[in-house]
């Protein structure tokens, strides 16, 4: 059967760079091919020419996304129509993130208009936590996968739309309509994780760095209240066998990849396994970076990682406010974070710290505490994002009880609201602010302060040095990075003196 797996456009409407390829869809494609089908992956969000990289300022560009989604004559939608005509799929799968839901529904609508008899199934993080909402808002969708896609893929790859509803009554992991009732069943779990294919893309000129995305596990054992990983994986961690990873490393080495980006939720969860994986790359002369937690690193591990080719580490700090730390339930203290920051500074590795603001119940003093804490920790890059309400998280439930967010989103709300504000009812997002001070004013000022911090010459220089290993493997990226750096530096004017309002 001819299968088309679609990653809907989002960043592309706003001119933003999307680094890497759709890993989940490519993994499903590999599984479908092993079952004897003919899958293709259509990354409708990738634009190798994009220069937008100021992701902290992304919400300011959301009107461009909304306008692009609504524009029936957009070249992006015409490209989708052309792709459907050329590939002639007999089955379509669509990946759904919360922020992309307007685009997901537009993709489903255009697929249904051009392929009226082809089954359409939606999966992904938002599908896991809001399957019924998707089916209610998108009549074009026939079924929603609520867990890992691989265990149910062989069962639901049928050409008859009516068969999908029948399967929904007997297939774990598939949610469908049955008459006027939507029936949900428990998700299925895959016994053994595989790795994605990188040779089944319909479009997209990926760099070798883009192809270096790797995940060695699925899931996270921690219970942070803002993250739906707990609901998605039930705090279990699934490991990709080392022999599968070794085969993947061999494959990407043949494709010219010289730098790997590990996107596991906590790559250093098991130090022994971390170093075993790093050794596999080191033998192949490859460098790498990863995401982890501050309580899963120590001096010895960081030193060994650097010796085995690590060039960068990204960690979540989120807030400098003790009350907010408690609300986020990260099981971390400020002292533990300070110790880890000191270790990272001494390691010589380029390190990034992630922060959030706009949390329900957060005060202006909490925001200022985060700014002060960031400067005390002195990361090489400080990333600040506004909190977005994700259903299926404990923090969402906390906000729901206090009337800050709505329980479900009607279809029209996805098209008239900014993705930054999805599910929110109140303009202040539940923050505790002084009279006359708006959330948007505080957010803008904080983003400007973080941008000013990151734009300091020593930090920019260290970031560029950390990229040298990538440029050696793919010299043309140096020119692309130069253009993106100029775009990023010009994306915001420097703030005046003083703290955020």
C-alpha cells in the first residue's frame, strides 16, 4: 500500500528554520516498509532557505502562521495538493503537535477534498492527550492513535475508511467514532524500538547536520508538572538497543553525518550507557551534543563526555523562583542547579539553560528571580520561552481548576487564537501582576533582556567555537550559520537599562 506520512507546516509560514527531520514519522516509515508497504514522509514544514532563528520572539510571528493557514492559495498549500497528486497515497497519517493543530485540520481537510476515500489517521503528542477533541473538531479524520504508532500500524493500514471504525472497537491504541459515540481504548506499547529511515522523504533538502538527529530512548521517569511526557509514557523509559544504535550510526556515517544531536528527554540518565553510546560515536570520529538534567551530570561524567566528542549540553532550569520550582515539581533545588552550572562552566563544553515565564500563579517578582538566577548561573546561552498550556499535564489541571484555561478547544478557536494562547481564557495567563502591567509587556521585556545577554561577544564567540566540529563535516554550514547569526542579532533591539517592568 502507498502511504504518505505528513508533518504539517508551521514554522515555514513564519520563515523560521526547522532544524532536523521528522524523526517520529521517519521511524514509522521504516516500520511500514518492513511490513511490505510503500511509505513516504512529507515534511511540509521544512525550508532549508529559512533564516528565522529568534525562537524566543516566535510568538510575535504567530499572526503570519494564522494568515498562512487561512490562505487557500498559499504556495505551501498548493505544494501539498501537488504532493498528493504525485504520490497518490492510499493511506495518510498526520503528525499532531498542539501548536500545529490549525494546520493539522487544514491538511486533513485538503486531503479529504482530493482523496475522498483514503483513510486519514492522526497521531503524535496532541493526539495522545486529546483524541476525542481531534475527532470532534476534524470530521475528515477517521482515527487517532493514542500511543506509539508502530504497534498498531500493521493493523490499521487498510484502504477502506469504514474498516477504520470497525478496527477502533478492537485495536488497542486506536480511537475512532462509533455512531455518535467516540470509543477510546488503552494505548499499545512496542516491544522493541527501531531506528528511522532517512531515504523516504518526498521533499526537503536536509543538511548532514539535519540528518544527525538521533533518539536513544523514549520517555522520561520524572514528573514535571508542565510536561506531558508523564502522560505520554507513564514515566517509563524505553531504550533503543545498542546494536540498533550501532546500525543507525553506521547508516548515517555512510550518509556523511559527522555530528549527532541526541534529543532524548534525559540522555545521561544512565552514565554507563551514555559513555557506551559515546564510545560508538568516538570510534567513528563523530562529535555530538545532548539534552539532560542537572542532577544527572557530575564532573567525571562531563570530562569523559568531552573526551568522547561531546561539544554541547542543554539542561532545563525553568525558573529562579523557589515557589515556582515547587509548583513545577522538578525535584531540584536551587543549590543543586548552582552546583551543576559550576561544573558545566568548568567542563569547557558549550552549555544552554532553558527557562520559562508566564506560568499560572507566577508573580512579577518570580519573573525577576528567574532573570537574576539566569545571570548568576551564567550559561553560554539562555533560552527563554513563554509557558504554553498543554492538556494532559498536572499544571494544566491546576490552571483548569482556577479558571485560567478551558478544558477543550472548539475548532474555530484554533484558527482565531494565537498558538501561544491556545487553551487560555485569561489574557494575564493566570499570572499575578501589578495593576496596569500586562503579560505581553513583561514577556517582551524579558525576551529583550535574554537576547541582550546572549548577544554578548564572549558568548557568541564560544557558541561559534562549538560549531567548528560541525563545519568541518559540512563546510557550507558555516555560511548558513553566518547568515542566521546576522538575522538573529538583528531580530531585536537592545533593551534600555533596568529590569523588566
